């Protein structure tokens, strides 16, 4: 098994500590998205197919963008 590489695309080998830190950040971001799907859309993300999850994620981006404009209706 080879070591994971960085996302910089240069193929730098990550240390185990860097790998686990990046993995933890990724998992944290997924948890936030799951929470937002539940809160805004009242859907359970674990019951979705991957394509539906991706669609709902894009929908959330649009909702948050519209909210930031200050116009709620």
C-alpha cells in the first residue's frame, strides 16, 4: 500500500499525521453538509444515493447564497 499524496498535485508524500489531519478535516466538512441537509431540507443524507446527495449539496449552496443576499422571499 502506498502513502497518500497531497492535493497539490505534485505527488508529495504525506506523513501519517498530515494524512489523518486531512482526513479529519474532510470528515468534519461532510458532517456539516449532512447537518445542513437535515436542517434546511428535512432529509436524511444517509438514505440518499450519491447522485441525489450531490444534487442536494448544490441546492444547499444555492440556498446559502440566496440567504447571504439578505432577500428571504
